[in-house]
C-alpha cells in the first residue's frame, strides 16, 4: 500500500462512549482505506450525569490507595466495557485484564497506571472490532527520567514498529518511563498520542474526531451560534488553545508541526461535515480580519513604577528573576518607560504573594508597587490582522461602546493577536462585543 496516503485518526471519549458510537467509528474508519492507524480515548459520558471511565479509574485508585474498597466503582467500569463487547457481539473477554488491573490497584502500582487502563481496554475492543493489530502504547511511547516526553526516541521506535503493522490501534494518553512504569500525558493527552503516531507514520493527514464540527470563532456558551473556522494555522491555534479554546490539546500541535502534517478536526456524529483544517502556513486571504476570540479569567497584575526605569540596566531581568525563583510563570509583560506590569495566574501567585512583593522591592527598589486582582484576558487572534488597518481601533471601539473598561492591552510582535485585560465581571460582555464587531 502506498505509504504517501496514510492517515492517522484519533477518536475522543464521546466518540467511543458506547456501542452505538463504536459503530459510527467503524463506518468512518472503514469508509477510507487510508485510515490505517487509529488512536482511541477511554469511553466518555453517555449522557450528562454519566461518569467518564477515566474518572472512575481515578476514583478506584484513590480508594485503593486509602485502603478502602473500590469494588463498586470498578464494577461500573466492567459494566461499561462488557456492555460494549456484548452489543457489538465481539468474541472477546477482558477478564484477565480486569484481574490484572484490580491487583495493580490493590498494590498501589500508580495513579498514572490506573488512569491509562481506560484507553488500554478501549483500544483492545476497538482493535478487535476493526480487525486491526493492537499495539500497547507503553511499548512505543517513551518519557525521560524527569517525566518529559522523549520525542526523538519515540519517533524512532514507533516508526520502526508501524512498518511491521499495516493497520493498527494504538491507545492514547500514556507511555512508559525508563523503569517501565506507566506515565500519562496531561488530561486530554490522547490528542498528543494521535499527533505522535501521525508523525511516526508519515501520515498525510491527522484526523481528530470529536463531538464538534471543528473550531468555532468564539465559545458557544458565551456567543450564540458563533461561526465555524474552516482553516486555521498552527500559530493561531496555539494562541487560541492557550487562552482557553479546548477542542484540541495544545501540546498536540508540536509533533505534526515538525513534520508539516495538517490536522482535520471532525465530528463523529456528523461525518459529512468538513470540519476545521489546521495547517502550517496559510497566507492572509482578506476574507475575515480575525480568526477567533478566546479568553480566561483568574489573573493578577503586579504593577511596578520607577522613574528612569528604562535607563536602569537589568531592571526587567531582576524582576523576572524574582518571579522565576518563586517557581511562577508569567503570562504577559506590558510595559512603559517608567512602568512595568507582570500578568500572573492568580492561583499560582497566591502562595507567594507577599514574598514576591518583598523580593521585588529588594531587587529593584521601585517607587511604587501594587497588585490588581480579578483580571480576565481576552485574546483576539487572526493571521489577517497584520494587513488590516484599524483593527486595534475597532477592538477598543467595540469595548468602549459596550461600557467595558480596558485595564491592559498587549499586541504581539507578529501582529497576529491583541490581548485585552478586562475586569472579570466584563469578560463575557467583552467577548460578545468584539465578536459582533468582526462578525462577517
């Protein structure tokens, strides 16, 4: 088979929540012979009040680690998987796997191991249903001693293994440490696994199937019926994902970006929809000024004032050194000639608040220093902004007409994004006002 047509497909938890969803996945995969490598998540919720299998596994581990019985929660897990197997009439038993997992929980083998079994068991079922080979992610995805992902070793080993499997299912979310214990990515990490497999298989496309038809210009919980985004670049996606757009795990971009592989976000329940294409490069097309709007609440701003700050060598470095020594990451750094502001996640700053202020005072002896809380950030992102005159003016006009006070404005050097700081109470109003200004 021509390797230049390979596609890697990943299915999220809602896409594999029950037997009916498995049937949809089967039709999608088998409708295109190029969909050769499949990455499943653990079963998600079947209805609003339902529990995700991963959450049940975490609950089992927490009870087991506390010496409490976990049989009731584990019985729910067995029921989910056995129900899928029965409805699909598969000649498959997971009894040995259940026994192994229960024993591991009793012996407290690890929280990551417990969480990973959701994808592991779902992968076994999906491989049987599709008639594909099953490859345990622990054998081909590797982490270093410090817990960081070992991308090059993984790519080398995985590329070699995939050459021996024409079609395979590789469970998402986890890999192995040098001591052979299981290590998971952060929550939603099956997206990352799919991207890793796409790179290693030299796929022409990475399809990420979920329960939405691609990215939307704004959060539908804030804006009614926002328009969909047909094409978005990796850079735009990074900006929006970082600021709260959560259709795709933000770290899933990097493996495919290295290889220049596009990502297609698709809807398992509406497979006829084209979804959103995520690409390396897409020149400004003039069709719309902005690509999307996203934002987050929960920030604080450290405001520092000092006359002639701009002529004091190392001033900014010393401030940031205090932040770094406190183990905190800063979000943004707007500044003026005699002023400097550091935007930090409020929850991260809280344990070190007084210490940071005192240490900054010692380091740079400011004329004034204060902290403002209850800040929300709104990011307006778009590759067409660089060639659109008056974009910032339109943003500020929309905010002003909505009665919103702008506490901070920061524009990236690439001119791809403008970030506003507003009161948390104005967050949703700001998103709606700016969306209406640029809706076309």
